[in-house]
C-alpha cells in the first residue's frame, strides 16, 4: 500500500473510502469501502428519556478538542470481549496530524477532572465521520454521541457517518444504506458549508434534546 499522508486520507474520505488496520500492532493499513454503509440520520436521532435526563443534568463536563491523545488512547484500549483494536501506530500518527490541521475533533466526557469517555472523528464540509468511542463510566460515550449530534445540527452539518452498524449505534437510530446512496449523501454533504462548534450553547443542546425522538431502550 502506498504510504499514506493526511492529504491522501482526506481525499479518500471525500469519496467514501477510509483506512483501517487489522490489529493494533499491524504495520500496514488497508482501504475499506463497504457495500452497505452505516449512517445515523440526525433528523431521526433517538435519545431515551433516562439519557436525556443525564445530559440535561450535566453529569459529565463535556469538552471538545482538549485531549486528543487521551481520547485515542481510550478508544485503542482493548476492553470486554474486544481483544484487539484496529487503531495502530500509523492510524494514531495520521489522525494526530489531522487533529493538528483542525479537521479531526474529539468530544470528551470528564468527571472530577478525569477523562471517562468520549469519541473522535473527522469533519469535512457538512459531514462527520465517526471513528471510535470509549467509555469508562456508565453513559459517558452515549452522552458524547448526543453532544456530537447536537453540535452537528447547530453547526449546519447533515451527515453522520458511523462506517458500520453496531447494536449500540442502532439504538440511537443508525441504519445501513447502499454504497451508491451513501455516496450521493456524501457528495451533497461535502459541498455544504458547515462548522463544528467546539462550544455549544445550552439553548442549542436543549433544543436538540427536545426535537430528538424518545426511545425506551438504552
């Protein structure tokens, strides 16, 4: 595989392709272009009543872009039944450079000045490509995901790409769509002028929670 650069990675994401590693100690990356792509429609985002209360109560101090290394460390740590991770040294290096360029963002949940959960991903135009999330306390990654979606809506973004579908994401409303449909949505989103709001007004967060559909699950 040709040596990857941040610029090449950005071009790949812009056409719907992304790199992964087989394991944390793999030396090479490979391109992924799934037949079915995971997306989380923002206009059908499900937030259960209990989680809404958690978000409104401010159980976690939610910050953005303050600890990239801590977030990617959390995402790369094997946990539960997951004995390995696709985040290898090259992935870390590439996304560290992309973070420095301002196109990768983190959403972090803190409690008592300790990072207890969060996520990171890449922002292009009106699209956000979610890469990975982690949680060390109950609901931490879920709160981070809700804050991500609220920021996307507030900043005018329209496509939340989850790459694949997990049971966890499906409970928020994530679905799979065919590659051609995804690329049409991606083309539309990439051409959109939008921002990633590092600081989110309380009113915008509550407005997002009020418009989100309630779910009994989670």
